């Protein structure tokens, strides 16, 4: 776990340095380009770390203390992904501030605002897992985390200045937003270490949220299928994601406290779908 976190963070830093040195810009422009790519990669890493927290049962490893505990760096060195998650979140916040200072414009301000909102909802997820807040808080946290990734990715491909317009005009992203929200709610509904439970007809709230999440995902398949010429890569990723979702459902039922890397794979595919839509 420690090696994985180190490789992911180092990869983000190296990617930023390489882009800063290879871009056609100079001075502050080159620095902004490098920080932007590093921010995108770190935002994705942050989401993946969140999935490792869930997948290996570290959701409440720091209790409901937020954002830090006195021994957070000790826990990081021991391989606690929740400690790594919070430290990388801090790094994402600092880069967000740096980008605003170096390139003060609507896109960087939107990105930083989403970072702050995600952080504020971060404490809420802990109380959802502890059974003190509704699952929608968990869903909104996940949605905002993807919003951060999406905002900086849009800047990289040239949609930064009109980010909100770009999102409003890109139909598949609307469904992605709903699917991500419902996926976070499904996790929040089952709480910490609780299985979904096998079912044929939905009987409990967590069953209904899962079913609606699945229907939304199938809706995304249908939408991308109708627009296959524009989003071929995203379509194939979504088909794989549906299969991964069923595997995750069974993994959670078999080992509800630590369903394993299936959670991370599911999130990685969601990031791939989002990236494929934006790039297309």
C-alpha cells in the first residue's frame, strides 16, 4: 500500500514536471501547465485512494477526526490509505490555490471552489459511515470529487473558460453525474462494513438506491450507444463498468468490511469514462 501511494503521487509530480519542461510556454505559463497536469493526476489519485479506503476497510481508521490526527504521518508510513487520502487532498488544495494565484481566472477559481466544497463534505462522509448522516452526503462528496477532476481536465483540453457551459452542453456528463451521485449514495446506504444483501426484488433503501444506480448506468450505455460515433471509447468503458459493478456487488456481499481491489477498479473505470467523454 505504501509503495502504491508513493508511485501514484510521484507519477503525478513527474507528469507535471515533464509537461512544464516540454510545453511551448515559458516562465509562469510553463509552471501553470505543469501544475495543471499534476493537479489532474492527483485528483484522480485522490479518488482512487478513496476507493482503497473503502476496499480495504479503512473508512473509520482515523475515527471522525478531521482533517488530521497527531499521528497521521505515522499512519501514512504504516500504509493507511485514509491518512494518504487526506494528505493528498491537502496537496490538491495547495495546488488549487497556487493555480488561482498564478492564473486568476474563472476556470481556476471554479476548480478551487470545488476543491473546498469537496473537503467540507469530506467530514460528512465519516459521519455517514458512522450512521449519523444520510447517504446523500456521501454521494455529494463523491460527486464533488469528480467535479474537481472534471474541472481541471476541462482546462487541459481547452474548455476551462466555459467549463460550466461545456458541462451543460455535454449530455453524457449529465448521466455520469447522476451515476456517480447514486454510487456514492449506495456506499453510504450500506454504511461501514455492511453488505447489500442478495435480493430479487428491492426490500430496503440500499436495494432501491443500488437498482436506481444500475438503471442510470444502463441509461448511460444507451446514450453512448446512440452517439457511438462521437463516444466509441467511452461506450466500451461503460460496458466493462457494468460488469465490474456486478462483481463489486458480489464482492461487497462476500466481504462487506473489505471488498478489496474491485472497488478501486470500479472507480478507475469511472475515471476512464469521464476522461473519454471529455477528450471526445
